[in-house]
């Protein structure tokens, strides 16, 4: 089934709130229900829904400004940050996360035409997430200390 990405729509809210995540992932992401309460209306962040076969399968946030720059040692107006990728537990292991990240460049180019790269951080205790991002072309470009331990900073060039 095809995986597509789109900015969150009102009719996605119930499915996003009902998403389940494995307990082991709770430290590494923010549940979409929390994002629905904090992201809409924030001009620097956009909640994106991951759809598989037209059904809600996950979500993540794209950010610019201060929400992007907190991941960096210096502001980077050419970057867009990705955070809080969540895929419903029932959809995990089916390539949904990888397909979503492979579709990401087209979405970022459409929403942020000035962007030259996407950045994100992955906790080093979460190597499965790192592999998903690497399959989509992200590369580790730095390390940093996060709130729950060391993180890889990963970058996907858009040029």
C-alpha cells in the first residue's frame, strides 16, 4: 500500500489520538495526541500525517526557527527540522516509516521551498530509528547530548 504525507487535517485527529506506540519508544518520541494539542497554530511548526493506503498510520513535526535551531550549534535558516516521528504499533515493521522518510524530500520542497536540508536527532539508544533514517538517505553529521543521553544529529541534503 502506498505511503503518503500531508499536513494534518481535522479528520485525522481521532485516528492520531488513537495511535498506539510500543512502551519502549515512549522515551524517544512524542505521542501524536500531544502534538495535536501543541503544534496547530504554531507558525514555526507543522504537524504532518503519515497515511498508508489513505489510513492514518503515523505523524511527525516539521519545524523552522527556534524549534529547528535548538538541535544545532548555530541557527541554520536553510534547514527544516524533523521531530517526533511516530508510527502506529500495528503498522511497524511494514516499511511505513522508511517509505514516509523517502517521501519526505518532496513534501519539504513543497512546504519549504527555501530549504536545502532536513535535520533531526536520534537517541543513540534507538538504533532502529537511525536505520530507518539512513535508508532514506540521512547521514550522521554530528553527535550531541540530549535530555536522555547521547544523540546522533542526522542530515538529509535536498539539493
